[in-house]
C-alpha cells in the first residue's frame, strides 16, 4: 500500500521540563494510505488533534520521524516546512478558524495571496470551488454572517484552493447537526473520489461508523490503541 | 497583482477591519507627531526669521564695561576706532529700557539712525522730530494706540513726554520690534538725560568679513574696558535660544518623544489574542514567516506614514496658520512683551527626515517584532 504520510516513533511533549509538562502523544508509528479516508478515533485528550497537527506540519515532534511523500519533514527548516504545508495539505479546523470581517471570497483566496498565481487563475479556481460547495451566492458575504454549515463549507473551500493532495479535518462535525454532518461527509467523499487523501480526527460515531471509511486509527492516552484497515 | 501586492491589499483590508483601534492609534500618533513637528517648525521658523533680520546687523557692536556691567560709551572712541586698519563705517547708537507703569511692561527705547530709514517693515514712517515716535506692534496694542495717536512716557522727574506715533512696526518684524519705541536721537538723549559725549554703544562695520575677529582683538587692545560683540556671536546666541536642543524646548521635545516611546513600547510588548490567532491561521494555510512579516510591516507602515503626514499637516496649520497658539508663549518668553509673531513657513527638510526615522521606523519595527515572535512559533501553538 502506498503511504502518503508515515510516522516513526513520534512523540510530542508540551512545556518540556516545566511543572506543567504534558506528553500529548508517545511513540506513534502510523501510515496514511494515499487516496483513502483515514479517521483518528478517540476520546477528548487522546492525542488525535496533536497527531493531526504533526502530520500536517503544523508543529514539530519532540522525537521521531514524519515522512510526507517519502521525505522526512520533522527536522526541516521552517521555510521548507511551510512549503510542504502549502503544497500538500488543506486544513479544516474544529472551529473553522475563518477570519472574521473578511468575505467568503477573501477567506477562500487567502492561502493564495502570497503565491505568484495569476489573479485571474485565482478567481477561476475560487469560482469553481464555490460552485462545487454551493457558496457562489454567498461570495461577497462576511463569514460571520453565515450559518455553521456554511462556515464549514467556506473552511473546506479554503482548504481546497491550493489543490492539496491531503485534506486534514479536526473534529469537523463537532459544531454541526446530523443533517449538516451528513452534508459534510458527502463533500468529503466527493473529494476522496476526486483523488484526495482525507484524514479526519473525530470522536463522532456518525463519521467513523460510515462504511466508506477506509482506515481507522484508534487512539487513547496519546498512543495508538488499534489500527483497523477496513 | 501578485505576491506582495496582494499582501499589501490584505494589509489594507486588515486595517479597515480594525478601523476603530487603528483610528485611535493613528490619532494618538498624529497628535504626538504634531507636537514634535510644531516644536521643530516653530523653532526653525523663529531662528530663520531672526537670523534674516540680523542680516543687517553691524559686524561689531562695541560696549563699554564698568565693574562687569554695560556702561555708556564715550563717543570720542570713534576717532581712535576709525584709525584701526580694516574698520569701515562707525556709528554711535542710543537706546535704553523704560518701565511703563501704566501697562506694567518694559519697552526698549531706541534712537532712529540712518540705517533705520530703510527699514521696510513699518506702517507709516520713522520719527523726524523730537515729538514723534514709531512703536512696535506690541506696544501699540498695549497702549491701544494707532498711527497719529498721542503716546506719552513718564520721565524720572515725574513729568511726561508727549510724542505722536508716526509709525508702527508690522507684525512680521514683531520678534525684534514688538517692545520697541523709536525716537529721534536728541529726543532720546534728552529723555534719558544722557551726557552729550556718551552713547549706549557703537556699531562698527569691517571691510573684510574675514578680518572681523582680528579687528575685534585690536579694538579690545585699544580699549581694554570695552566689549566688542561680534555679529557671529549674536547669531550663535539666537541660534541657541531657538535651537530645539535648547532648554525648555528640549524638555518639551523629549517629553513628546518619551510619550511616543511609551506608545511604541506598548505596541512592541505584545499583540492581542485575536491577532495571534490570525497569524496562526495564516501560517497554517501556507503563509511563510516572511509573508506574515511583510503583512505586519505594511500594516504598521500605512498607519505610521499616514499619521506622520497627518501630524505634519496639523503642525503646519498650527504653526503657520494659527501662529503656534499652544507653543508660542513658551518660546517667546525671553521677550518682555510677547510679540504677536506670525512665523513664516520655513521648514528644515533634514529635521523632518530625522523625525521620520525617529518615529515611523520604531513604530513599524515595534509592530513587526511581536508578530515575528508569533510567526516563528508553530501554527498550532499560536492558535491554541
């Protein structure tokens, strides 16, 4: 099986050496298969979000190696790490982390601002994504005026604008009702069909009980309890 | 528009999103710049104006000293002075001070001399008879007197001397003439009861400007009790009075600088949680540290540059349109009467550049440093 991401003995310690030191995850070795939907399952505090952040190059491990597309990124300088993050990953955060005061259009295009992509190409890409996610009519609306489900779709659009190979979602249904959660899963499966690798950290059975989930990594107390390729 | 252009566009939209905060910051910044610039504009305008007026001063003013104090000078010195090589035109000057108990103010009384006939800064004319006088704007205002009005002075013998005002110095010359009363030589000598063979001081021109110091040394040698005051010394004295580094101006200037530094320090010591989170989001979605710094640079630069020029404009209007209403009393305190001086708009570009680098650069840096600290941290740490 071709792994897009692989970790070897990854640990993450917060506040190392201080009285409030926390070992969030310890010696985690996993593989994320390319083009599949993988779920990190586990209760709150099990280390799912930390592991998601580590494989998405959002933070560095205290120990261990993380291979993205075969390259060890754990020790990469910040500049190169940003490059990997920009080109490989799209993030959907638990609280969406949209920038208030900006419109849907501006939030979605934000990842492309520092790039050299031509403005017309940016607009075209943005229009296509908004169309796919049924957000075209909301393009000029400020994000704080949108419903939770709409905000999440904006977050998905922003994650897709860089055309990343991997979409990472942290507790994506935590603030959604069942209907909106189903809508989210429909979008995710469409993305997966389009060839994206999807990694979701969740403790919502609505997600990990779905038949189309390819791989479940169960976590508890910062360690992998069980890996279950389905 | 690519890369940096879009980051600048985003910086502008960020400023607009936090318009109340940024407007408040810009307002404080502008006021501080206005205070600092007003001090620089006003002192420079005073200095330039005064130095321009001193252009017509004699190369040397010779005073007689007795017991370390200025005494009347014998006019017979003129004969010896004219024998010194290099000395040009020599003229005695007659002047003194007068306390006016009516207005509780001191006036400077001066005899009209030949050079004064050419003074253009006057409304009316110079006095020609012992019963005429020309007065400074401040004196005229204090006495509520105008052209052709009577003007009386009380002599030591409790008798009054009645004069007619035939000229009033215009406001443009107020810095030197505000407290001045110009009379004829005979009228002034009589008023002060000065001995006929004495003058207040003697003005001396020197044919070759490069020889002024040497001529002054020769005069001092010829008259050991005299004190030659060089024009260059006068210029230096005025320069020190008006220089922004001098005395009370220095205190005000550094007070404003200190306020500005506190303002900058407050900015440099941290960014709020929302800004930190936003930096984390930008990093998480693929912005490099340098992109974040570019953003923060432009945010700071736009606020600082706009505030700087707003402050400059405010200072310009304050100093040159409203005659520095808030600052002038402080700076004009050396004069007995506060002149109603209207500063001419002389601006020292060098001072503006210095002010720019002392204010805009630290402010922009103060905005970038805490953002840099946040930007080099891992995005998920910043967002937590």
